[in-house]
C-alpha cells in the first residue's frame, strides 16, 4: 500500500526504549483510522521492539509476546501479526544497515 494511503495518527514524540530512535506517528495494523490509546501495543518502526503506549502515550517495553499470550493480554493471532510486522521491520533495518 502506498504511504499516502496509510491512516497515520500523530502522537507525542517518544523514544523507543530499545534503540532510542524518535517515534512520532502510529498506524493501525489493519490501516484503520485509530489513534493510539494508553495500553495499546505497538512496534518500534526502526528496530521492531514490542512496545506499549503508557498513560501519556510514551513508549514502554511490553515484555515477551508469549508471556502476554499466557497472561491473556494478547491472543495468538495478534502475536502472529506483530511477529510478521516485526520481521518486516527488521529486514528493512538490516538492508539499510548494509
């Protein structure tokens, strides 16, 4: 999908706690026009780290995805989608690093 067709929501600038790159926008995994809310899950667009939005929409580590399934916070389909996107982000990052 072309970038100009994505539903991008602005968010307060926040640094990924893993790679420290600035993140200032979010998209919905199914391209729905939805703004992130506290507690929502995300991935860093630069390193693919799994994250969660905090109370002020800051980015916080969310821990291991399998642990979140075991705790009932995510289901297996959601984790599969996050892992697919994570792999795409990391492949893109690896191409850019070479």
